């Protein structure tokens, strides 16, 4: 299509009357939007709860295992009495 034919097609579409909109479109859209918001809120709360549970589990593991402490050496006996 050339530019002139595209412009003519667009002008013809704009001059026509808009198609009829179903009367219950607004209520359906509002219902779906509310449902999407509820799902997003539930998903967000579940993610925060999961993050909190992982954080608590990590803290409990770190306190009990204490990975920052160097394990005692089993290869050489301690030198005492020098």
C-alpha cells in the first residue's frame, strides 16, 4: 500500500460511526479488574510470607551451625606445656 491509500483508508475508518459497545462491558471489566487486584494482593502477601519464612530459617540455621566459626583442627594435637 502506498502512503496515500493508507491515509485514505484511515480517513474512511475515522469517518464511520464507532461500533456499538455492549452495555455490560463496564461491569465485566470492573469485575475482572477487581479479581486481578485480589490475586495480585494475595500473590504479594504470599511472597512476603515466603521471604519471611526463608529469612527466619536462615537465621535459625546460622545461629545453630555458626558457619563463621573456624572448625577445630583434627590433624594436629594442641601444644600444651611448652
